[in-house]
C-alpha cells in the first residue's frame, strides 16, 4: 500500500509509512470506517493531523490543528495519557460538547495515546458506527491499545535513529483499504443521476444522468476530488452535510443551488454512505432553491432541508456569544437571542442547581407566574426538568399530549406545543436544566437532538463559569469594601471626601483605593492608588499596599520614602502585578505639601478663583517593576478654598479616546463645580463617569480642600 501525499511539508517517509500502517490496521481491527493519527508539531502545545483514512482530508480542515489545552478528546488524551472511548454521539455530547457542536452527527470514536515510556508522540483515533446506549467492549479497547503501542514502538525506533517524530503541513491521505464500488454497485443503489465517491472524496464513477444534471462531461468528473469538480459544494452549509454523511454513516438529504445566477430550480442531493465511500444521488429539485442564508422562509428549520444549514451554524454564533457573557443573566440572555430563533422555539426557562434544589434563574415566553410553582423543587421530585438533570439524558416530547402521558398530573401551560428538557452538565458536574418550548407539535430529528444536547453542554459550561465569576466578584467586592476606609478623618483645617465606583455590570472588581492618614506631626497624608488587574487578586494586593503605605506613613517616612518602600515591598511579595500611586503629605496649617508619584495620573488643582489646572508632579515608574526606582518629591501650596483632586484612570479613560481628552473633561467639570459643599462636587464628578455607558474599569476619587 502506498500513502498518498496531499501537499505540505512533513516528517520522513519512514514516519509516514508507519502512520499509514497503524491507521489502516486499527480501522480494520475495530470494524471502523475512518481513522487517523495526530502528532505533536514543532509548535509547543499544538497537535497536527498527520494521517487520515476513510475521510476526505480537505472536508475536515478545521480539525487539522488542535491545541493541547482545548476541550477535545484528542487534546485530553494527549494531555492525560489516558484513552477516551465514546460509543455514540450522546456520550460524546456529555463529555465534549464543543466537539459535537461542530460535528453534530451520530458516530462512535476511540482515542488512544501513542508514546514510548514517558515520551508522548500523539494520538491514534478510529471512527466507527455509533452504538447508542452501548459501551466499548474490552476487546476493542485492547485492540486499539495494542495498535497504539506498536506505533509508539516504531516511532521511538525512528526517533532513536534520527528521524524527527513531529508533523508539519497537511495530513497524509492514506488510501481506504476497502475496494471502491464500481459503476454497477453505484447504479444498483439508485437509478437517478449518480456519482460514486471514495472515502478520500475522489469521484470514481459518474453516470450519464449526473453529468447531464451538472452540465459537465463525464470526463470532467472522473478521478477528480468532489470539491474540485463541483466547487459550489465548498459552501460551509453543504460541507456540513457531507461531513455528516462521512462521519455518521447515515443517509442525508439537502437541496442545493450550484452557484449565484444558476437555475433556481437547483438540485435535490441525497448522500448514501457505505463502507467503500458515498453514493451521491442527484435529482432536479421540485421547488426553487435559495443559496444558504440568502433568504429567510417561515418554517425552514422545521421541514425544508435547505433551511437546515443556517440553524447548524447557529451553534458557532452561540459559542462565540457565550464567551463574552460574564454573568448567569447574560448567559441566559444570549441563549434566548441565539437558541430560540435557531430552532423556532417560543419559550425558554433555565433552572440552576442550588443545594439539591432547582431555582428558576431565567424565563421567557411562558405565562406570567406559571413557572413559580416549580421554583425550588427538590431533586427527588418526579418532573422532567429534574429527571433530565439527575439522569443526564435529554427528554424530548413532540406534543403536549406526550408530555402529559409521561408525567400524569403535571401542570401544563398550553394544550398544543412541544417541549425539550436539556440537562446542563459541565465537566461532569450538574449545573441545572434548560426547557425549550414550541407553540406547535415539533418532530425532533436525530440531528436536531444531537445539536440541542451539544448546545446544552456549552450553555452549562458558560453558566458554571458565570457562577464562579459571580462568586469571585462578590468575594472581591466584600474584600475591597472591608479594605477601603469606612470614614475619613475629620480635622478642623481640611475637608476630605472619597468616592469609589465599581466597573459596570459584567466587569471584575478592580484594585483602586484611596486613603487619608493622620500622622504624629499633625500632618495629613492623601493617598490614591490603582492595582493592575481585576478580581480577588487585585483586591488582595490593594489591601497589602494600603497597609504598607499606612505603616510607612505612621512611622514618619517622607513621601519619597513611603513610595520607594512600598515599591520594594510589592516586588518582594511578587504577586505578578504592578500598581500606580500618588502620595501627598499636607501640612494643614500652612497649606504646604510634598507629593510623590509612581506612574499615576497627574492630580488636578482648583484654585479659589475657580481656575483648575493639571499639576505637573515629578514621578517615577509604577510600583512593582524596578527595585532601584526613585520617586522625587514636588512641593505644592494649597490656599484656603482650593480643591485638590486625586483620581484613578477609570474616571478619565473612555475606550477608543485619548486619555488626555478625559483629563480635560474632568478639569473642566472641576472648574465648573460649586466650591462647596465638597461632597456635591465629588458626586458630580463621579456621576459624569457613571453616565457614559459600560465602564471597563473602576473609579476612585479623593478630594481635599483647605478651610
């Protein structure tokens, strides 16, 4: 057998031959219809598909490269060194929803690590027919393990002899070991226009009727790749159908339009996969066919094959949108916007698990108050929303009558409709359940069930991430609230006011802080700072810096010594963060002050006559970077009635705008503020920041005025 190269640079011929033998041998031994090998590459953390048989390589180009930290079976096997055996689509959906969201087809797959001793080279995989509800037998597990071990020994010997066992470039196309069907076999399957395509995607037979329908001579079809001969099949929607045929082994049907401007009658395409390849059956479509996504037609998802493609690509939009959702409410809103339109649903409810009870977290489309009766139900209650979570299996009811028969006495919100109950399970941990409702009876196809179950896994992971975020954010807010001063010192000569504004909803708590410290020499230290980053770590670092500044100040240090000592402390703590700071030591009697600045925005000074200016304080680099940094002091004079404003960059930064513009807006606002009371001035300044939409950062402001 000779391995066929599909282009691209790769390892030695000996490595390629070893991969080809192992791939074909494993597929034969396990009764599969496709397989391949992933090898490590020259890029750290990246696996490349090195060999493939039984599948057209170009059709699976999105999976040629896999990062080892991704939630896919190939990556997990390589990381852990443990095999993964998935008997069917349902088991794959539970463990690897991201994989099934992209390949929502029923198939079984086995993955085995390839290595020698502690060295790991890659992963051997076999794809075969799904065995719903079954398990991979011990014999099959032993056979793929033996094939992987033999390949590992071969690769180790080649590596010892100087052959680099890594892969770059395109995968090696290994000819399918089962002889391709001849013209007689293809025509015997169906009598319409027929193409016979081998498992590498090459056309081996083209009937006269097929050539006539396609408007091409037979010679232009034979021996060419399907996508080369018929480039209009490269449309993502059509490629998805073809992937389903090659992977699932089940017939698939769709309507296709060859290209823009072609006959709108189009073609009805049937795909009939078998052990040696796929028979493509072509007929003239009975009704006009639109290019995928070019027209929205009512009911397209429910029955029209050409309308299926946009819904299949909705998982991608949902997955992308879920990555940007930070809270459970945001996740639920994304699901409402993406999931309901894709499947024609009208109702959605999400329940989250809380101490063995399901709490209603989101609802839309249901009669007001209807779902309240199910809020807080225990996991031992017999309800579909509970049992889908406890069993881990989705429940589909094509009509309300079916639902009522399965759960006698269950309250129903409608007499007509359909319901899907989906388990929300993330990494094996129960999160909750999702209810998808339809206004009319709905037949859930196998493809639809697989996609919905895969999407439920993505939703569960997003919700689990959101709950972790919300828990951490609550902890960070509590920590920050405990560390910020609850009240500022009251003196007869100086009035001080502080304000803190957290980032907008969906943003992490930051590390901004302010403080006012009385010294033994009757001076007043005004401090403001900003720790880089967000979350608990930033809040904790902020607390450490605030304590350090207080200790240095009370110990009688000068501003330069306070900032320099705090810088060294942050470097010694090594939290992996840096911080900015502005420190002003004020003598309330004379109004004279010394200031030191570490990478922080320049303070503002409003004079008694209403003029406001941006000060020009000397400064050094941010804290936590350079242990030898110096922080020169600058002398200031505050007259009675003047207002000194210290602030963090969240008050002046606007995404897409220059920070100098924000500083100028703040200066103008300070100049236009009433001289008293100081609290009103502070409220006005932070209110302007609060009305500008989403703020990616928190805000701290400290005002001081000499009486």
